[in-house]
C-alpha cells in the first residue's frame, strides 16, 4: 500500500519523504483547499525537481481541489503555463469543471478524485473512472465493508482513504459554517475551523424572552461540533483486506514535527504488515507525543451513529493534547560537533532535549550547548534568528528537535 503524506511547504515535503512517505500531496498558491498551509510558490519548481531527483520513484500529487467559481476557472486557464513546468505526476480534483482543462494541458498526468466529491458507492466510482480518474479518494463516511464492495466492482481503480488526522464535522467537508460566521469559505481553502471553537448553549423560556439558562458540557463550553482525530494505525490489515491501495495522512497545516512523527509511524506499520520482523510498536506509540485530539476509527467500522460513551464516537473532542514542544530541525554540521538549526521555538541550555530521526526513535541530550551567530555560548536562541547547537551526539541533517512539555 502506498503511504501518502502531506507537504504543506517545501520543508514538510522533504521531511515527509525523508521519514518514509512513498508519495506527497501539495497545493500551489491557488486552487488548494488549504489556502493557509504555506503551499508551493510558482517560483519553486526547480526546487521540486531537485527534491524529486533525490527521491526517485516518489509520486507528487498537486491538490487542485477547491470548488471553482467562474473566476477561479478563468484563473486556472490563465495560470496553466505557470503550472506546466512542475514535476506533478497526478492532480487531485473535486470540481468536474476543472478536469477537462487539466486533462487537455497535462495529457500524461493521472487524476485522483478528491474526497470532497463525496464518492461513496461503486456506481459513482465507475462513472468517475470513465471520466479519466484512476484513483478515488473515498469520503470519510465510507465503511470498510463498503470499500470492499466498491473495489470488487471496480478492480482497475485505485482506492485511497484517509487514515490519520483531523476529520471535518460536515459531510465530506462540505461545510458553510466558516463562511457564515467569518466570511472565510471552507470550500475555497480558507476554513476558519469554526467547528473547533468553544460554544456556549442556553435555553430561552417562551414567557421570559431575553432570560437565558445555560447548558454546559464542561467548564462552561461544549465541543459538540468538533470531531476527534482519526487513527487507523492498528488496523492496516483491515484496510488492506478491504482493497485500499493508498493510505493518506491529513495534515498540510500541521508542523514539520507532526509530519515526521506520523509518517515515520505509518511507514514502520506498513513495513511490519508485510514483514512481521519489523519493530513498529515503539514508533506507533510516538503518535501520542504529537499534538492531537483524542483518537477514533471514524466511520470505518460503522456508518451508524454511536453512543456518547462508545470509544469510537467521533464527536465531542476536547482541545489538542500535547506532550512535546517542537523546537526545530537539525541542518548542516558547520564545525565538528556544531550544527546549524532551523529554530521553531526558543532553545535554552539546562533542560534535556530529544532528537528523533527516520530510524531513530529518540535520543536525549542533557548537556546541549546553544551558540549565537558568532558561535559563542548564549542563554537562548530564538525563531527567525541564526543559532547553532553543540552536542556530543552524532546528529544528522533532518533530525527533529523536541522538548517535553512541563506539566503544571
């Protein structure tokens, strides 16, 4: 099974491939359902070509998956020549109006039907296949038994399914809540995630207008609109048996640390599925060390409503849980034992830090030294500043730096 990881930026793209992804999906500055993910600039095609040359055999998916207004279709036509040089192997499309335009200008490209298209049955999948889609990214509402039926009826189509990350409270993500409350359309890639906000509910009695009686779930708010995160790492055999060809990780707006940790865990789990001698449990447990909501298996095992106390209930998730702080990424060794670092959060000496790598679960450094731009020891180095790390550990470029969050 293909492991498809998110690449919201060039940095995350490289990280995903380094930590075990077979393929990556990314958006350009326009036409992507993650407008705030960073995305790939039109001037970065040489960078993408260079990365692809270092990871031969990887597949680059371009997300052109917004719902297109007339102005967007026109913009797509006008920017086709800017897109043409990019080494994209496949386009992810939800709006059928964009399909013939892309097919005309990219005759050798493959096409994946976005989950936004709400494909949930074998007949729809067959019709999309006739249109030119070779891969169907099923709606998250599809159960494993339904996936098996769809695959059996369409054996020549590739089936892709989201297996990890945030889920939308709306049907396949078709939500108007963000647009209604903030003017930011989720269907144009600018979701404000209003379903994650804290809401207060109240009753108004008919004879007492303006007098409200609060209804609270916990600490004065309720999260009935917010879903849990999906996690299917313990059920890959079931996905394989159902006919899933590609496992997709959500998270183009997540951190580089998230991309590295989750991609690495699923890489080990897939390898262990085909080779039982591969140890993956410790990497699997690392999924609980990244920022996440409570995990769920979504609709894979049932498309029926579940009870509130059922452990697969997808609704009413509290806020994110986080055990580690992402500090940055190791860059080049500039002097013996001294490493440049891409700093994301302030790094100070005196507290243990941990490093993780593609095949290194974690290694701790209790005596890390931090150096300023002149290589002098300093009390801290900060985001957007030049700084270096001095460590007795033989670090490697691309390793992630993290620190355990102190509990109050």
